[in-house]
């Protein structure tokens, strides 16, 4: 590994450098070596959305993960009666990491609440890049498994707290 | 079925020698007869020159004999040349015929055959393995006849000179004749093994390359190297053995024939000393004997070619000695026109090793009925579809298509009446249009020129593009095409007119997505060069890589204070790009956002190093040129690995104005500056309509852009024209410039275009997004229902309710069939499948 973080004297904030900083804050990528992170940072793109723009919709297999740089995104479920907002995402949130790993149709839609700028990674690029560093695959799996377990734990905790029945609701980490 | 000729794989190698080569071979024979005579004549002249002309001191005789000598040598050489040419002709003609014959045979073999045959093997068989046999065929008459005749002629001549000497010197040859076949047997064994090992090698290469993703994914380089190395080593040992025995055939032959002169010297020398043999006769004898070697050597060589060729030929042909399961075309009638009635009775398909993939299946479809085949993977639904479509030959029971037994129909009957869309359809190298017409073209070939179906028109093609949802894709290809100033004159004028309307109607809507070419704004989605020139060069020295070497341009850069800052930018780009991409393979995904092309990367590695160690002025002119050239390619909107200093941006904008002034003065005719009233030939049609470039790759934004353009093109009556241009898009080898969905849509479109009576779709829409899938489903349901019988193997169960019948398969058996509503009401297997119960 050479002087890796190229000293960019004139301006330290080119998009690539910013992406690199962002990736280091995302759990899925945080532990990866710098050489790999650089490739991912290089492959990410910026997209901006205006209010009501969809990042993806239910049933899409769009295969992308987004990191919110600025703005706000809503995770919604579209029903016959209208939309139900499930979650609100803020700058710093990373959404859709699982869809980088395998194809699958979205169960929810993701919609911009106001002008939003995101950093976007697609499955195609992720797969091509990770194929170059096969030794990292176990680490990626590790962090996916960890976050699923944490999610389950959280649910377990939250539901017990509220005195709700757990039957059929948790246990996804036991898959 | 009357078969006019035996199949190519049944032919013996000897059958190629005459056949269509008979005439050429006869000519060769005549030439040989003359050549042999012309070869023996010099010997006689030699003897006469020594014995008569020299001894009798007669110059006129000397001249006459020498003249005859010379004439016959020239004749013999000339004829030999002619014979060689004819030989080459025969062997190349044969090679071409063998290749065509074998290729035609191979592609007619049943699909099953290719399960166990790697493409690499077919490649090596057709390309390298047939050369040796063809060489043999070329030599088959000429080589033995000319050499045997020459040999016999010389031998007779030797006996005529001196019977004892002749008998003695010829006594060696029986030994050789005995020895050579013994050695050759070993050669043949080695050769057979060589063919096998070469095959394993090509299989292995094929396997590794097709599985390269797995290899990379598992970093299994060592495993693959070991496997490959093992076969290479085996081949090395076999080849060594082969060549060793081949050489020993040659050497032992040479050794024994070289003993000849030794015997002649001993006996002939003695006889001459004793005065029993004239000196002239001894000279003639020696040189005649010398001349025995060449034909003999050639005979032995021919023998080797014959043996090697025969072994290779037999091995190759035997490998492909399977028969097509169905005749290709009817020989005694026109191809049938079949109605879309399908009836399957007790159909079974059992593989060679006894596995029952289909078990007593019965069903019936009236013309125009639609049936969905569902079931778990491995349940046999694809196999059933393929048996009905004649891609596999069912082993028992009946499948009737238009009341004819599918098994007995020829391939042409099927192709004319049925359309089959495979799960992983294949797209051929060529344009979209070529691929669209593929099925129709084949069907038209079927009708033997008496084409009942006229060639599809542009409207027909556009219609199927709509039906399959490929229309927008094709339009995009069209919009991304470049036009030619000469050829597209009229269109260009129209497009320039469109530009103005576009601005008025959509300028505002698309302002967020498009960067318009404005003289006083920096274009972040164009290169530095484009920003400086802001126009299209009409001269080579002002475009592409030549620009950075152009003296006028360099002088301009210096004047504009841009040379050093740009070189600095180039150095930064080179360092960052090499740092990020230095160890990555040349994949499009990695290099899309790189200013350095994959093939240039190696060149830039040392340069990046240099810029770390040295100041710019310490670099060589060549290095500085490269940095400048790289900087000129920089597109801030795409190459995000470096920052773009604001000062430099302002300098470039200043430079744009300066450049325009300068060029107007120095080379007024070298440039066409971007002008709202002119077409820009160096830009795509879309950029011309925009008079700008799109800024985003976001699908949603692309949709908005395309919708606007479509609306505009419809108003201007240009839509068909642009789609027509899009249909000329080259899809690349195996269609690799298309997405998986586009390939699948194209495969469906080409079958729709043929409008067959029976349409079989084997998970044909699996790679499509929801909208495209719904669109095709809708087309099937509304337009084809009642007209075309459809059998669709379906993976997704949410699209089957439109079908007249649903057939559920499990483990090779048909367990439920009926209308969707009936089956759901029964709450049987289909109900369970849909509601997720297993």
C-alpha cells in the first residue's frame, strides 16, 4: 500500500475523497482495507431527488443502496388506501445494503421528502468490485449477519417493553 | 426418407480423394507421367555426355546433349511446381468441403449432444484437426504415383546400367519397408493420445474461461493452474513421444538409404578398376542412385502424413458420429402448414441413463388456446415444452402438432409453424434489425424462395418493438447515434429545426437534467478540450490525441496561461487513477468513470511514478505531452477522483473566447463552433436536439427525458426515422452491449415478428422488469388469444390467471390441469403453490 490517501493539497474535498469518508462511516464498509474502500468510493455516484421523487418503488428490483448526504427520505408502503410511512431517513442514513448482495424485489418504496442528495452504489458495481477482493466476502457476510441479529434483538427488546406478543414476529436471526 | 449422400461423419478419408476432385487428380496424373520421363532423361544425357561427347571430343554432341539436359530439367521443375499447386488446390478445396460438411452436420446434432461437448472441442476439430487429413487428400494420388514411378524408372535404369550393382544397392529398401511400419505404429498410438489430450486441453480452457467468475470469486487460480498444468504436462509427454517416433522413422530411413553409395563404391569401384565397368556408367549409376533418395524420402513422408491424417480424421469424425434426431427438411414435399392444435398423449421422456424426466403426460390445446406450465424447478415443465417444440425427442407416447406427430416432422416444418423463446435466448453479433429478422429470415429460407411471408416492413418491426417494450430502448440507441454529413443531409436540417421547438417546449422541464451548450458557461459533462474548443474541428490536427501535440494549440495554451495548470491536472489524474484502478481488470464497470482507458493503464503507471519523483519541468517532452493529453480529456462530471480548481475553470472559460478569436484569425476554416443554427456532427442526435448533454444517469430522469423527446419526435414526424437508426445499433458479440432484459425482449420480438401458429415460451420473461412483463402478458392476452396457441413455462405465479389453462407439474408428472379459477376453487396443488404452502 503506497501513500494511499493522495494528498490533495489544493482541495481536499473532491467527490471521491468525500465518498471515501462517507464509506468509512457505513458499517457494511467500515472495516474494509483502504485499497478496497477506494475502489468502492470511486464507483459510487451522486444522485439528487426533488420532493416526491421515488428512489425506488415496491416490486422494483433496482439493486441499489443509497446514503443520504442531505435531505430526507421516507420508506413507505403503498396500499389501496394510500401510503403508509414506515420510517423517515435523515442525512447519514444508509439504506438498501442488502440489495447489493442479491437481487430481489422491493417490499417498500423510498421517496424523497424534500430536495435530497444521495451517494448511490449499485449491485452491478458492488459485485464486480467485491469479486476483485474475494477474501473480504466473509467480512461482508459477518457484518450482514451482525446487523440482522441486532435488528432482531432490538425488536425483541422493544416488543417485550411494550408487552406485545412475540409469536411469529421475531426470530429472523434464527433463520 | 431418401438420403442422397452418406453423412459426412460416415465417409472414409479415401472417399475425399476422388469424388469432386476426380478431374484435378486426372490432370495431376498426366503431369506426373511427363515429369517422370523428364526426370530420367537427364541421366541418360549425363551418360552420353561423358561416354560420347567428351570421349569422342565432339562439341556439337556436347551442346545437343546439354540442351536436352537443360530442357528436361526445366520441364521437370516447371511440372513439379504445377503438380504442387494442384496438390495444394485439392487439399484446400477438400479442407473447405470437410469443414462445411462437418459444421453443417454438427449444428444439426440434437441439443443433448452439446451437453457433453464443449465449444472449444468443436473449434479445434473444425480448425486444426482437419488440416492433416486434408493434406493427405491433396497428396493422396500425386505423391505416391510420382515417387513410385520415379523410383521404378530409376531402378529400371539402374538395372539397365548394371544388374548386379542395381540389385545390391536396392537390397537396402526391403529393410526400411519392414522397419518403418513398426515405428509408425508407435507414432500412431502417440498421435491418438495426442488428439485426446488436445481435446481435454481445449475443454479445460473452455471450462476455465466460462467459469472465470467463479475462479476470481474464489481466488482459485492455483487450482485452475494445477488442473491446466497437469493436462499440459501430459500433452507435453505425448507430443515428445510422438515427435520422437516420427523423427526415428526419418532417421532410420536416412541411415539405411545412405548406406547405398557405400555399397556402390565398394563393388562399382572394384569393377571399374578391373575394367568391367565404364567410368561414365559408374558416374551415371552413382547419380541415379543419389536420385533414389528424394522420391524415397517423399514416399516415407507421404506415408507418415497418410498415417497421421488417417488417425486424426477417424478420431474426429467418429467423435461427431451421432445422427440428428429429426430430418432437417422434407425431401419429397413442401413444408407443412400446421394449425395450432396441440395434443399430447402419454408422453414420456427418459434419458440415456434411465431417468424419467417426463412421465405419461396427456393434454390438449385447441388452436388459439393459451396454457401456462407451472411447477417447482426440476418438475419437467421446461422439458415438456422442449419436447413439444421438438428440441428434445420424447422417448415414448405421442405429441401432435396440427395433427402431425412431432417426432416425424422435419425441422423445417417446425420452424415454419412454431416460435420458441428460450430461457436464456441467444443474440447474434450484428444489428438489432439483423436479430429481429433472424427467425423470419430462417423461415423464409425454409419456404425455398417461394416465400409466402413477405419480408417484414419497417412498420412490422416497429410494431413488435412496441409489443415487447423494446421500442424505447431502440429509440435510445437511435438518439445516441452519430450522423454523417453527406449521407444524412436532409435529416440533419430537420433536427436543427427540431432543436428550437425543443427548447421552447421542454427547456424548463429538463433544465435540471440537461447541460445546454452555452458560450459563457462551463460544461461539466464535457471534456476540457471540448470546453476550450467549443466546436467541432474539421481538421485532424485539431482533434483527438493530435490536439495536445499541435504547435498552434500549445502556443495558444501558453498564451492563455493554461499549459502548466493543465499539466498539473493531468498529473493529478494520472496518479489518482493509477492508484485506484492500478490492480483492477479491464472491465467496463471499472473504467466507465476513468479518463484512462484500460489498455493505456500500464503506460500511465510509470508516468504516475515519475510525477511523484520529479517536477513538471524535469519530465521528458513525451511525458509532458501525455499529461497534457490526459488533462484535455478530463470531464468533471464523470471523473470524480480529482478536484477541479475553480481558478482553472475560469481560465478555461477565458481560454474559450481567446481560442475563438485566435482561430478566426489563423485558421478560419478549421472549426465549426457550436451554434444553435448548425448541426454538430461530433455529437449524438440527442445532444444535437438538446444542444447540450444530459447530466444524470438516474433511470427516472432518463424516463422524463425520453418521454419529452418522444412527444417532440411524434410532433415532428421523426419518431420512425430515429427508431430506424436505432435498429442499426450493433449489439456486439452475444449481444453483450444489451442488458439481460433487452436481450430477452429482442428474442421475444423476433419470434413475434414471425407470427407462428404455435408459440412456446420457456420462462421467456424472467429477466424483465414488472412493466415489460405486464406489457408482454397483456399482448399475449389481448392480441394472440384465439389466434396463436401459446404454451408458456412460467416461474412467477402472479401472471397466470389470464391463461385458458394452467398445468401444474411435479417430478415429471402432470398433477393438475384446468382453468385458473377451477384449480383455485379446488384448493389443490396450485392453490398451495400460490399461497406459499409447500
